[in-house]
């Protein structure tokens, strides 16, 4: 909402400059977004001039040389190109030093050799209208009553006193609950309440029209639920002409282009009252009747801009005897518009159901000053405010005769609420004291009707605030925003019994993320949005739940963003691909984020039962039909650490590099995870370089190198010509499950004495058939080791002639420990024997 | 005899002083103090001397021997130290070469880093952290937050729909209701999380992050909101920051406010030292950072009283405040990130700068 300050000050004129007004409005709830200057600068350089003589220019047919009395001693010589300039006229003159609306500074100049000490002005040069047919003749305008000034204005009079040639314009952010502030008078009322400066009477108090029946036109409203009020008046003997400068100037400053007096009056009345109007040429209204109805689904209407629009039954059309003339509240039709020859005008002012207008204007892509007001829901009472203002101006500016009576379907709205305001409640909500006298003063300034009752107030709500104020809390807000907010002390709540601590699972999640960052990985954030095309590129088969159960949006921004991700991998691949295309070579990235499956089967919902506070998220799935789960995913590409002057060949990302990250993560969380050959290889992974990740025997994700066809889809494949074996490595885990397991294992906190009696370490090398996995060997060792065996792991492998074809040697490190003594070789001999037997059973032979 | 001792001592002292490496000292020890050397032999021969001389010669020879021993010892230390110094000097390296092997260093995403920082501030103020679902029902996202059935935010232009009554949450506020359903007052919670709105340009991404706050107790005032958010503003933007509350409108708070923080770029003056308008706050002196207010009493009516939250939330018995802050916006202000889309491009050169 753009409000010319000059206009605002007509209704409320506090002794404040524009910055002061900005501050008061902003701090009381009507935020000033920007301050513009409209019109000219250096206003003292604009004066009224009297044309003394006009002579032809010696060297230019179109130019005249004028002697103009500008109130200085000597007349000014001014060259002018307008055909209508004549001796005896009062004209608007810009003197050298004047700043024109486009910022150009006027200088004394020579035009075709003749000096010109200024410029005689046309309307458009002052940004107060479109007229450039000729200069403005002030005495003619004054005689027509268009200036409100004496026809014989003294030369040298400041032009600003005669014409609105400059004003500051404040641009307001009006919140959706305050459509009454979409009118200058509504803003003036706010300024009045915010500053205490007097408020002029409502401009619609003086209504030249009458109520009661009107003959000459008929209106029927077939959908009163969408049209609470419809009013109309008839004007005859209308002369359509350009608007006077003051009106054109105000509209221009408010951001509306002047068109003609009738259309300008509708815009002016809208800008003043907040209520849009529409002027019909009554002679072009077929049957002189209007009918308001819901549109049919698929019904088409030709709008003013020549476009055919397809409507639905939530939209409203206004039609005459020949069919639809406009889409109510959104756009008029061409057929019955006011034009130059119009003499009879039907002035329509109606109230529309806000959501219907919102729907229509968005669905049709037609946003206008009118629709943006209607969609917020205007009070039916405002219809008659606009009718009154329009009637005044139609009579005054168009020479129109107003027929008696007003068509009024619907009438005023329901009686607004009366609300009790308790002073004690005001204090208890705000935390600052406001006197009951001050409360009363504020509410009355805002047009509330207030009756005192002890310490409390009985408050009647003005109709224009009906939708916004219905409860005591709303009145407290009215008081607070005018007086209270700026005085609030800064206190802290008592916080009885409240203490802030992360839940164990929240702490574990931070630790998981920190562990990955600590291993040199960068955290990324990918898009929740994805598409089935990504599922294609990941080679997900039909029937794969990550494809079949993807949640689709009804209203996506684009096809590429039409589904919710079921995996974090696509986002990591996008990030990797983008970075590589921008010149990066090595990448170690991860993401922690939510994935979504329709009608959930992500396994059991996470417990989250550990926190001090939690909400039952297992119930959410039943409510939304969508199961959400936090995942963590990692992508490694290229070298695992930077090249250095001593490390020309750092290790490269491959399956075991990823597994190292997995183990670091699990170790940080103190949870054990296993990699097992995949039950069914993931379609996007290298089939013989991938594994299922399990935790406590339950699958929680996958790990592996990318399938070369998938790597190729993201331009990540075969770098260095190393083929399929060199694809990037990745993993993705159900983080909720991992954290729950970590929390359940709870391996932190209870002290164990590992110091008093050191462990006994024994290494063995055992030759095994190649088909025996390391995990099988370890499982055999663990199974046989008994309670003294504290740890067993592989620390080296060897295959070659010494162990023979089809076999390999595993070097195992075994640790034995007893809680109450230092172990000797004799102590562990039985365990060692059992371990060797167990290894023998799977084909193992002790070496060396 | 005595003269001979002095003479030997003098010789030995000169030889020790002249030794230039530790190996020579061993030769000197043998020469002057070894079994066959003159001084030890004199000592052994003391018994053969006349009794009157024994004490004097024996004493003198002993003194001389000890003096030479300690002199040898000292000299050995000195020479060995010098020799070690010389060896170490030969080990010289270029200390300005890079560390090796160089350790890869990762980074938290700036959004995660900012969210953690916000969580930590409010943990310190006594709040507990809750998370909630990103796919929500219309009931929790709009109805229970006092949005009228025709509120424009419900439109498909403003909200992503998954089903007729299921949406991607447009704010973290639905968790206000879920938190109150699950717990009795007093309640002090913050809710970080990802939210969605169908907008896409330099200052809007269709996904972004918020941190919601909710405190409900017997007597929580708007002044308490101001105190809480002042603490937040000073923790995030600097101790000398001030905040102001401007009236605004949200369906689920009443009174509603927008909260501005005094601009940290121009210290709230709106202008830089050279008189130019502050590019961050555009001369206003204030930066809008979040929306907040006292919980609208209607909101409590959407929270049924159950075993879990008894005695429940009666607006005549409890009152509280709520806020919602945009994490991207806070990070954007703090770090001068010009375009929100950068957060989701994951360019390593961007990620490298934070966390």
C-alpha cells in the first residue's frame, strides 16, 4: 500500500517529518517498508508565472519565445514548444535549479540560439498526469474549480501551494488481518492512535446519495454466501474527461495511472476507503440488470485484456442480459466498461468472500489492487463508505446527477462483538502496566466503543475490525501495540523445574556427525525433493519399495521435485557430480537427513523413548500415512587424504575405505556393526564390492562401491582409466536404528578395570581356503575363545606360493584378559588349543 | 714428591683442557689415572715412605687424583654435549614444509552449525530440544494453529500437499501442539527442523530450516519473551545488541510481534563511518530476524487433556509465548551469504568456509 503523505496529512497531520511518521507507524504495527519521493525536487524553484507576451522563435517554427512574470523584478524569457501557450495565461513554471520528477536538474539554456530561463510545464512533466497535449493553463483550471484556488493567482506564488507537485510516499506492509489499512483513512486512524494528533471526520460522513429503492437497474445475487453485500447507484449526465491535477497527482503518487475522471474516481475512492468499486456504462449493460452467480466448472469468460479465461465453481461471475461481464472482484469485461462517450454510470460496490477471490486471482494469475483487497475479506459496511465518497466526486467532477436510492442486496454485516477487557489480564499477559485510562484512550482512538466498568472496560468493536477483533486477547493486542510493546522490560520466565539438556540420542547424533567430520568428511544438505527419474538412474527395479513407495507431491514446483526422497544417495551423487564438474577431484561428503516412505514400512518406528521429553512419533505415521526416518549417507571419491610431499599416492576411496569410515562411526557410537555379503545386491552398487550393514543382527543399510553404470549416470565413473574397480564408494544407514542400538547397548559409563591386570596378546597366522571370509574366521575364534578371549581381529593377509593355490593366510591378533590376575601362557593354552581346533574345522592350518 | 704431584697435575690439566673429543679423554684417564700411571703408583707406594711424609704425600696425591677425576668427568660431559649438539645440527630439516601426512579436515554444514548454536543457547536458558515430523496433517499444520478454514496459507500456491489433508509442514509450529499433547505444563521446548514452502528465488528456497520455541507456564509474559529473545540476540549477534518488538500478525499468537535485532554491521546507526548507508540493514539500523508472540488462547483449545498432559492447557490457567526463527536467514545475516540457494548446492568451496 502506497500512501502519499500529502494525502494522509489531510486526515491526520502530526507534527512529525516523514521519518517520525515512519517510526510511529512501524512501531505500532503498520510497517513502513520504504519511503519514496514522488514528483519534483527543489520545490521553491517551481512558481506560478503570468505569460506577458508570446512571439515566434526566429529559427524554429514550433517554438515560441515568451516573456513570463515569475514574481521576480525582471520578466523571464522562456522558450516554449506548446501550441496552446498564450499571453495572459497563468502557467506553471520551473526555474533553473528545479529538479524534475525524473531527477534531471533544470539549467538555463539556449534553445536554437534563444536563451530560456526556465520551462513552462505540462502535466506529465510534473508526474501528475498523462497530459502532454499542451501546457497546463492554471487560470482555466482554477476557473473550473479544479485547483480550489483563486483564478488570478499572483505570479511568483510557489507552485506547491497550488498543485500537489511533490510529496513523500510511504509504502506500507499491511498485515492480512488489517484490510482497513488498505485505505488512506484507515492509515490516518492508525496514525491518530499512534501519535495523538487529531483525526479529521470520516470522509464518507457526507453522502450526497440516499438509501431506499432505485429504479433504472436491477440486481440479483444468486450466491449470497460468496457475496455478502452488493450495492449500486446510478449517475446520469456524466461527462467523461481527464481528472483535475490534484486528483491525478494523488493517484500517480499512490501508484495508479490516471485514466479518466470516472475510472479515477473509483480508484480514488478505493485508495481512500480501502473498498474497491466498479463503474459500468449503464447503457451498455444489457437489460440494465446484473446477476451475481457462481461460475460453472469449465465456463469460459472473455476478460478486459482480450483473454479467454476458464473458471470453476469457486469463482463468481457478474452477468447482464447478454451473459458474463466480469469475474467478480478480479477483472472486468470489456463490453460494459466506461468510455469517452459514456453518460450514464452504474456504480457497483460489493463485498466478496475473501477466499473465493484469493482462489480466483491465483488460479487465473490475475492479481490486482481490487483482488488483493477483496481476498482479505472486507466489511460489508465499507460498501457504503465507497459509495458516499464516489458520489461526492461524481457530482463534483463529472457534472453528474445522482439518481435517488441505492440498490443494496445484503446490507450491513452482523453486529460486531462486545468484549470485556480486564486490566489485570492486560498486565499479566504483557508484563507491564497500562492504566485503564490509557487503555480507554487507545481503544477510542481506534474507533472502539468503550464503556468503563470498574477496573474493566466493556468494548464494542467497529465493523471494519469485526474479523480481527473478537476476544479479550485481541483487545490486549490493540492496547499493546499502541502503548506497551516499546516499554516492555526484558525479563526471563521463572522456569519452574525446567532444565535444558540434550537427550542421550540427541547427544549420540551429534557425536555421529562429529565423528564423520573428524574423519575429514564435509557435511552436505541435499534436497528433500526428488523424482522417479533419479530412481531410474539408480537402477531401482519396479517393485523396489524406494521407487514404489515414494511419496508424491500433489503440487510440485517441477517434475524434478515431484517426490520425496527415499534415499540420501541421489543428493550426494548430485553434490559430487556438481563439484567434480567445477574442478574438484577428491570428495569425502556425507549427509544426515530424513527419508520418506508412503504407508510406512521402514521397519519399526524409532523409539525415541529415552529423552526427557518426547512425542509419540509412532502415531504420526498413522495420521499422515508416511513413515519418516533419519538416515546418514557417505560418498567417497578419489583420494582419501590430500597428496603430500611424502605421500604421492594416498589411499583411494574404495570399499574398504568406506568401511573404515563405517567402523570409525560405529566405534565413536560404541556400537558394533557388521558387513555381510548382500542378501540381494543393491542395484546401484558393484555386485561383488558391496555389503549389507547389520547391527545386532538386523539390517540397517548398505555399503559398497557404486555400480559403474550408476557412476556413469553422474559422470563419476572410471576415473584414471581404472575401470569398474575404481568407482566411488558409498554407504547409507538408518541413523535412527543405529542410534537406538547405540543407546540400548549403553556401553558407556560403567567403569571396568583394564589397567591392573594387563591383557596377554598372542598373534597367530593361519592358512585358510580363500572361500573362508575373514568374518568366518573371527567368528570361529570368538566361538572357541571362551571368556578369557577379549578381542580378535585380522591384522594382515597374505596369499602366494607359500600358502598354496586357493588358500590365503590370515594373521590374527588375539587378546586374552582376566579381571583378577595377569594371565600366563599356561592360563590361555586351553583357549588357544580350542581356537586352533575351531579354525581347523573350517580348513585352517597354523603356519610357522 | 709433592713437587712431582703438582707437576703431574699440571700436565694432566693441560692435556684434559686440550682434548677435543670424548675418545681422547679415555686415553688421558689411562695415562694419568690408570693402574700403571704414575699418580696411582705413588699412592700405592705411600706405605713405603717414612711415616713423617706419609700423611702429606698421601693427602696430596689423593687430592690430585680426585681433582683429575672430576675434571675428566666435567670435560667428558662438555665434550659429549658439544658432540650431540653437532650431530643434532646435522639433522636440520625445513620446518616450513607442510605437515605430513596431511590430515583431512571435514566441516559441519553452516546450517547444522547454526542450528546447534541455537539449540545450545536455548538449552542454556532451560529449554529442551524436540524434533517432529516433516510430513504433517492439515490439522496440526493449520487447524490447531488457529488458521481459519479459508486462510490463504492453506492454498496449494503456498503449501505442498501430499494428500487432501496431509502437507509438508510449512513451519515447525505444528510441534507446539504435539508437544503440549504429550506433556503437561510447564513446558519449555525448542524444535529445530526442516520446513517447506513452494517458493524459489534468491531469498526463498522451497525447503528451509526453522527453530521453533514454546514456553507455557502459569505466568509467562510478553516481557519474558523479550528477555529470552534478547539473550538469544546477544548470544548470536554480539553482547551489545538490542532488540525491538514490532506489532505484527500471526494466526496462532496474540499479541503477535516481529522481532528486530539492532544491526551489527553499523551498530544500529543505519550508516557506516564514511556516511554511506549500511548495506546490511539498508539504513534502518534494525534487522528483522523472527516472528513471535503470546500463544493465542484459541490454540490451547486444540490441545485435548489426556493422561499424558493432565491437567492440560486451560487458557485461563496457563499462558505462554512462542517464536519461529529462520536458520538460513540468521546464517545469511551473520555470514553475509547473498543467495539462499548456495546452502543446497554443496559446493565444497562454500562448505569449506564454515563449520
